[in-house]
C-alpha cells in the first residue's frame, strides 16, 4: 500500500528530526554548565526552541491570614469541623482573712471564683468543649459548651457543681472572599472590654477584673454583630500571634452589635435591645527607633447602651427598667519582653441603695493596671510574671438586688507553660472586697495563694 508506506517514511523522518533537536538541546545545556573555556572554532548554532511566556494569572485576593482557608462544602463533615477544648483546675489557700464587723458583715468572697470561701477545696473552674469549622466557604460555625457550671439544688440553696451550660453558639457569614467583613448570628461574646473578649484560656490573671466584667457578666448574650478587620490590622495581629502573644481573639478592629441585654442564658425582659460599639487599633512602633523595634501598642474603646431588669429578693425580676449605660477604653503594650495593659470604665448601672432599701441607677467606675514580662524559656518552661491592681465601685447586676461592689485588689503571679498543652499559674492576692450580697455591709480583707492548672486538648 503506497500511501501507508509514504506515511511511515514521513513519520520516521519527523522522529529523526526530533531526536536531532533533543540531542542538540542536551549538548547546549551541558556546555552552559561547564566553566568558561578558551574559544573554539565556530560551529553551527544549536537550534533554539523559544519558550512560551507563562500564562497570565488572575490576581488572588488577600485573605485575612488568621482565618484558615475554607474547605469545599463537598468535603466530609469530619474534615470541615474540629473539636477542641480546655479544663482549669483551681485551688485557693487563704492565708489570713477578716470578715467585716457585725453579724451581716461581708465575708471574703469573689464573684469570679466560688472556691474562695471558708471551706475552699478544689474547683473545676472551666471545662470547655468547642466544635468549630467551615460549613461552606462563606459560613463558619462556632459551638462552645461548659461542663463546669453550677446550679442550686431545687429544694435548697446548696450548689451542685459541673453541670453543662451553653456558652456560645453562632455562625459567621463572611461577606467578602478575604473574610474581613462578617455578620455574626447567635449567642456570642459582647464586644465590650478587651479583657472580656480575651479567652480565659489565654488570659494571664486567673479572673477578669470586676469593673470591666460588670458591664457584661458572663461576657455573652444573644444577638447580631457585624465585625470588620482591615488588612493592615490583621497583618500586625498575625505578627503578634507568630510571636506567641496573648491576643483577644479575632473580633474585628471595628464592631457593632445588637443584643437582648439581660445577659448569658437569661430570658429577655425588656422591649428594647442593648446597643454595643467597639473599636481597637494596633500600632507597630518600629519607626520610633531601635528601642521600639518589634513592639506593638494597641488602643481602643467600647460603649454599651442598655436597659436592664435585675432579679429581686421578693421573687422574680424587677418590673422597672434601669439605665445601664457605660463606656470604656483600653491600651496594651504587648510584652516584648516588657508590657503593660490597662482598662477603665465609667457609666451608670443598677445598684442597690441600702439607705433607701431599693435599686436605683447609679454611677459606677473602675478598672485595672497590669504589668507583665515575657522572660521566655526557663528550666521548667516559658514563664510570664505579672502584677495587677484593680479597683471598682458600682453594682453587680446579675446578682439578686444588684448589690454594690467595693473592690481593691493586688495580684502578683506568674504563668508557667510547662509544656505546650499544660500551664500552671501561681499567684498571691491581697483582697479587699464587699461581698456581692445586698444584705451584707462593709468589706472583708484577706491574703490568698491561688493556683490553677490548665490543660488544653
């Protein structure tokens, strides 16, 4: 068949030509790898194959770095969601305490730690489990439960420990592919106070300060948030995270929110919503000279406008709406290695007036100053010593009759990261506190050694 023969000959010729080109290219590459040598007689130039320019790539939008890359919604659920948590075991040893004078004088108590009492003992302060992950590339779930909550016996006021309680359940809907702008729906932390937003697993002192936490005891409520994080802010936060700084979590540089306003796991009692606004901004101080190289100062503020109905001793909830408006500011010089942190608040809130025997909206105020230093690795682990002083004068609205607190407290301690998943905090505290009970008077004082072992998983 002549046509077939002609075709075979043509194919063989093309194969021979390709072999010749490959051989020439191989020799040219070998010659380029050999050091320069004396010139040789010119030879026929090897055939040069022009390489095509790489195809133009479509610009990829810069994603907020702290946000993990979303997985496909077709990925199995066990690859899209992850389970984690932490547990805190505490023990307080009272070295010396003095109750306030009188039969109804205040006893040494703290609104943050039920194991500060005459009997003491070990306490599982928090037993948290978190389920978190991407439902789709624009929708993220966060679900947190605490198994360290306490309830009262139905037939008496005796506490029952370690009941499960919902802490967070919300979804974030990202409105842009970079995940800088998001809407949050559900029960979540109220963006009031830097320390309130910081996870208890990441905080240096054992407890939050009375003044800042009085605005949102329990830190959470049900509502809707909008958060925005500009790229320059996220870049600084990412740098701090790489340096293992204790951040407050990604709640945005700017936030606006509406909540019920009655607090964590409490039924709404008013026909108005709590309005909250927050702004924070980190500044890299590298431009101020060698002394400030690598240091970051973050400043910001927040505000709450609310109407609140506290529980009353005669039973139920007060029928009166009380003014609950307050503002606060914060400033943090991250420890590199020395740092300082402070927050202060002022405003109005419900508070029991003992002279009148009734609850009134009254002025409140206070805050804290904290100094810390990250001394790095030691023979027993990374150590971060700190000193904190706090002060508060005002009501504690989640308790019956919104009793007045009068707190002055010093705390000196250190956190030691024994291993990555195990932290030990040792602290000495000098407390002067008015008990959170409207029937009590005066202030109790005491000296305590406080300990906490935290393990994460």
